[in-house]
C-alpha cells in the first residue's frame, strides 16, 4: 500500500503516479504553478522522504475511497438530534452522501450544528420516508413501532441502527474505539485533538460538543477513525476496532445489564476482537480492567497513577486552573504534563491518550505539548458564569463515581467556597441499583439540592423517589433539599445561594437549565 503524506490541513496525497492527478485540488490555478506541478511534486516527495514519516503509519488509497459503500446515497437519520446521530450525519455528508433527518420539535445544541452543516431536519412524520431514500439510520431510542420506522419497513428501504452504521465507518480504515464507564467522552476528544495536531487527520465522533472541533465531530480522512464506543445495549457487537482505549469498567445501566458480571462480559468480548497487530490501552488502577487484560491477543499498554504501569503519573497536583504531574514511561521520566482540566481523573484520561497516541506514531513529547492546549468538552465541569458572586458550573456526571470525581475536583480547585450541587438523578433503575453510591458521593458536597428523577422512554416510573436520596443525605449531616423541577430549583437558588458559593448543576437531564436561567432570562422553565 502507498504511504500517505500531509499537504496542508485535511489533505492526503499518494506517492507514485496518482499524485499528479490530484495536485490541481490544492495548487493555485495560475499557469506558472500548473506548468511546474511535476517539479513541485518531485521536490515535495524528496523532502518528505528525508523527514520522519513514522507519524503517518496508516494508508489510505483514493481507489478505496471511490469504492466505499457510504458515498452517493440519500441517507435519512431517524432521531438525528441525538449527539451521536448528529456527529454521524456530518461524517456521512462529508463522504458525499445526501443526508436528511427527523426528530422532535424541541431545540438542542445539535440544532445549530446541523444547521451549520446544511443538513435539513423535519419533525417526525411517516411522510418523511419516500422511495427516494436509499438507507434509513435510526437511533436505538426508537422502536419498530415508530411511525418512520414502520414506513421504512413498508417501503422495503434498507435500514441500520446507529451503532451498525458507526461500525461500518469504523471499518473503513484503522478504527480506534474509546470505551469505558467513565471518561470516554473527554478521552475521545483528547485523543482526536492530539492526532489532529499531529496531522494524522482523524475522523472523530464524540458524545459531546467539543469547542476545538466546533461541534461534536471532526471530519477527517477515513483512514483513521476515532469513536466514543458506548457499551449500553451491547453496541460493542457492531464494532471491530484496530485498537481499544479502555478507561475503566464500573457497573452501570442496570436496566439492561442485570448484574456486574453481565456488564463486564461485554467488555471482555469486546477486547477479544482486537487483531493481533492492534493494541489495547487499559487502566492499571482499575481492578475490573486488570481482569480483562489477559484476554487480548494484541499488545497491551497500561496507564495509571497509583499502580505500576507502562505510562504512569507521579507527583499529581490539582489546583485552580488545571492539573499537572510528571509522566514516566517504563521507569524513565519523559516530561511534565500540564492540563487545563482539573482533577486526577483527567490526568488518568491524559495518560490513556499519551499511550494510544504513541501507538499511532506520535512521540510523547509532542502529545504532552498538545494536551496542554486542550480546553475540554461541554458539560464536563464547565464554567457557565457568575450569579451574584456565586460561580456557576455544569457537569454531565450521572453515576456515583463521576459525581465523586467532579466534587473532589471542585473542592480541590475552590477550597474556600461552599460547594452546592443541584443533582438531577437519571433513570429509576440506575437510581435504585446505585442508591447507596449516590448518597455517599453527593455527601461530598456542602449542600445537595435534588430534583425529580429524570425517567426515560423505557421507564416512566419506579419505586424510588428523589426524596429518598434527600432523607439519606440528611442522615449523613448533609444540607439536602428536595427541589423537584427546574423552575423550583431555580427559584430556590435565587433565595439561598450565597456570594461565595460554587454551584454545580449535575446530571444527564436538563438540569443545566437551572444555571442558564440564573445567568440568562431566555430559558424556558418547567
């Protein structure tokens, strides 16, 4: 296979004769430049041969690109406003497809992303499906009873689920899956950013808005694709990656996985898929991950803080404005890592990225330098503003481990402030199964204001209530209050927030609206 060479942002060229065919795509159109195109190509190739090409070990052929199954079709996405579906839509359009989508009328941050990408979105209706659609891709949140899915079946239009389509994209080149219970969004964005800065031009699909990507996807070449791989409903079965970055394994999604053993099994089976020439990056500090390592037939690289690992952090410090540590590799100090993100969990994420990037040819020194510029992702301990002297932060944490990590980071970064957490529990099954963990982690805050449990389409009711969390928190001497809705929580905050407070809205639902309503006045409360 021909090796790849970078020529400016987003360009991939091929050694051998085909390079001349593609030169006009980037060269100026002046006659002088066209006349000397051949000489220019020859000089460029000689220059690159003298350089270190190990940073670009992957291959991508224009002939392969022309034959890809994902080009030139009309693809309709059912549930397009979901974060993953929006990212997928952008990639599919960039690959030459005509993309359309449908969803509810509610407005999300993805509306602006889709509008910028010029992807038309309509409200759900069976009329959106016609024989002109070549392929329908549906979110797993919508069953076969959905009107559009029924219309797709009636017309005999081929259809795929979101993870199936994502798996197809992952298989177009070398695919890297970032998996794990916690930290996979930030780690995916981090890795994508490092590889992009190293001019590997990756395609990145991530589960949150990344300011440095200007959205929740980075459109690159198909020879290298990085995805955030979700374990829920065993989506792993559709992915066959070249490499896996496993951040940790911590029991979650009790509505699908009946126990810890069933949860760990999907990770074990996933790791077995890695080819012999691939790689597994795993967390030495995480006991379940250590139990999985031996199942991989590929090379394995560990990272950690507390336990011995191939890539290890020492002298970890977390303070206002970020985190820092020394990075050691197999007993040798390789540099000092400085992050703009606060918390030991982000140090762990960065170590995983260093290990993965090195396997793809990026030197440690270059990756460490790039990580210092990474600004994070949306809704991951994100500063939103100030309200009457109180700092307003927002975080997506909806699992006890994530809540504890965020609250510990908040305390370390703002030791003089009272930490107030407005928590929105997510799903009845998770709240019930991990109840003790929620109480223990929320008790880290000085005050916890608990909203009603945010249900899902699959479970609208449950036997546990938000007031149960409040009662158990009070037994731990935590200042806990039941606030119910977004409107009630906002009103309570207006009368009880103090000047020196740090307010963190936390959860997977719409709790972020509390902070937004305090800072702005154009947020609809209910």
